[in-house]
């Protein structure tokens, strides 16, 4: 007999959800975590720390009040690295304590150490003390997450040239910051430090950023970044990074010959699966060039039937929310239990300043698919809640099918975007559309009112033939729509 029914390697969102789900099935579960405490990358270096840093920066800088009191407004005049770290430490401690309690309450065992496969049914756990322990299991789930991509040409030193994990360990606020990589992580940190009034330069070899986001939202974000002084250096690769011989700054030489000088350089151009230490050859698995595992997208089963993988280590979409669902589905399939299918559409959240969140098809995808559509847009400054909050920026955009009037996609940039998106997500996954937003009443004054403004904007520009479908009196239409939506779901 094996020591455990399931061994989970890694305790991030996927590992946490899978371990607890398996324990609720009455299975014996062990979680092996090589970090100092449970939580994985999500809790210690990724999702929670970066979002906590963002919230702290916005609060201390008075960012949300500047619409009323001007750009020079501050809650605290001299913000230090200690100010940022104090809230971070409290938040992480709370997150870890909650997770430890969840494991204890569900009788999930944990072991600190680095796991390596010995064979297909056995792992060897290397502890900090130097001791090793062999443990067997009937099934395994690999959810070790990712580590920053660190190419050889970048002279990382942990002081002036940092990766996206090391940026959290700053001991002093940077006088200036250059961010290499305009992906999600790069955009988040660039905009957070810009909100703290640190001069920021964003470098990206491509000519555009955030390819999976609706282009109109990216254009709005780009305008806001330029408006507050962020320097964008797109279309040229960083060829060399070196310390300036005459100052304490770094020099980034671009392939086009331009030189960017900055006190701190953050290299945030991608991440790799943290699979190097797993000795995957021993269990018959291999990874791609970025250290990621290949799985069945429906079950998260690898090529070895009793070994599963979930979370960032399998690549796209690399979201904490989807990782949790992947872990749950993997645990259900592993023990032949019924699992709900994940929804067709799930939201993306980019915790930049401003926030960006999106669900469904972008306008570019709608055009590519040849779907006749109409678009509705609402600016946050058009809503009473936006006036109260002093918002000058922010927009909500929805796309509707002209044939069915159904919602095709919802895209938001601005304050509260990652919370507001769930209204659009619910309507989209329940098969709803324009009628819901036009006929429904939203709390007033709220930013959610922007949904109605955008829906009416789309409705008013639709052809008369499409509008006519709304003229037939149907007194119980709302109830019928809800019931039909539930049946489709």
C-alpha cells in the first residue's frame, strides 16, 4: 500500500484547492512545499504581494483623491520601502494562517522540503536539515508554479538589476525604474511605481503590449501612461545592460542604439515552470522550452495517467482563479468523482494602475469571426458615482450580436474593473444580452450603472430592424429570460 492516496507538490492556488477537494472525498493527502511556509508563489512572491503593494501605494500616495485635490496631493509625503513592506508582511501572515487552518481543518498533511521523483510512484523529499524521506502515493499532482525567466545576458545582482521576485525585497524606494517587458507583470509594476511618482521607462521589443486585451482598452491605457509621464520604448530589444561607470545608475542599450538610464532595472519578460528540481525523467515526463508540462485540458492529466499537473506550470492562462478550478477538476478526475465543467468564459484581471479586466471576445476577435455586432461604451466620468469619486478616466465597453442581441464580450479599464467585470461575466455565461442591461435597474449612484449607459449606447446605434424586437409587449419577459438562462447553464 502507498503512504498516501494523493501527493500534491506545491501549495499555491491549484495545490490548495486540489488537496482540500481530495480530502473532502475522504482521501489521505500530503502537500509538499519547498518554501518557508505554505502558499506558493501566489502568496509569497506573486499574486498577493503585488496586489498588496498596489493597494498600499494607492492609499499612501492619495492616488484615488487626486481627481479632486490635484496631482500634488499626498496622504504621506515621504513614502519609504518600509511603509510598503509593513502592510505586505501583515497580509502575507494572514494569508498563510488561513491556509494552514484550512489544511488542518480538512486533515491535509504538509511537509516542508524539495520533492524529487524517484520513480513513478515515489518521491524523495529533501529537507533543510539535509535529511531525505521517500514517500509513495497512488496519484500525484504537480503544481509547482513558475520562477522568473533569467536570460544569461541580463546581469542580475539583486540590488540594481532585479527579477519580478526580487523587486519585492527593495530596501529603499527607487529614484527611477526601467521595466523590461510589457506583459502583465511588467505593466503592473511599472504603473504601481509610477503612481508613487517614481519616473518609469517601459521597454518592450514588440510594437504593442497586452495582445489578448481589446485594442481600445490598450489605447486608453497607453494614453493614461503617457499622460502621467511614463516613457514607452517599444519596438526595440534590450541588447545590453550594464552599470554606468560615472554614476550609480544602470544603462540599457537598445538594439536601435538608444540608451535608457535608470537607478533600478526590473526584468519582467516572462516566467518559466519551476520543474528543474523535480527529476521528471524518473517518472516519464518531459517539459517544453519554458519548463511547462503538457496536460489534457479537460482533466489536467499528464502523459503518465496517475500524474496530474495544474496551475501556472501548465502555461496559459496562468491565473490564480483558473488554477484553483484546474486543481479541483484534477482531484475530481483522479478519484473518479464528478466535476462541474469550468465556464466557457472566465475573466482576466490585470492589477495595474488603472485596473484592466476583460471577459469574452474582444472587438478584434468578433471582427475576425465575421459576427455582425454593435458596440456600447460608457465613460466612468459620465456616471454620478464617477463624479463623486473624482474619476477623470475609465471606461466600460460591451459588444453585442446584431442577430441575437446576446453579449459577446465585456471590457473595462479603470477603478474597480476587476470587481465590475463579474456582472458581465454572469450575463455572458448565462446566455444573456442587451435586454438584461437595458431593462434592469442598477443601484444609484454606482460605477455598475456604466453597464446600463453602455447598453443604451449600443441600443441607440442599432438598426431599426434590430430595435423592433424590443417593441413587442411581454410582461413576464424578465422572469422568462432568467429561467431560460438557467436552463442553458
